[in-house]
């Protein structure tokens, strides 16, 4: 009698080297850094704008005082 031969087939799954994950993490870190630096630049512009506005308000108040003083001087 001849016994049937049995064969075993092993299918191995595809294994990744992890390079895709490393690239994805690098891109994520770059995006986060970009957002951080953009927000810092935006805050810097806002501070500059506020400083200019405050300076303009100070000049306006000084001009008002000078105008009031001139009017007071002409009344006397």
C-alpha cells in the first residue's frame, strides 16, 4: 500500500521594515513645528501692530493736549 504524501504550505505575511512609519512620524513632527513657528510669527506681528497702535494713541493724546493748551492760551 502506498501512503498519500502530505504537503504543508506556509504563507508568510508581508513584513514591513518600518520605514513608512518613520517617514510618517517625521512628516507629523515637521507639520507640528511649522504650525508652531507660524503661530509665533503671527503673535509677533500682532504685538508689533499693538505697539504701533499704542504709539499712535499716545501721539493723539499729546496732540489733543497741545490743542487744548493752544485754545486756552488764546482765550486769555
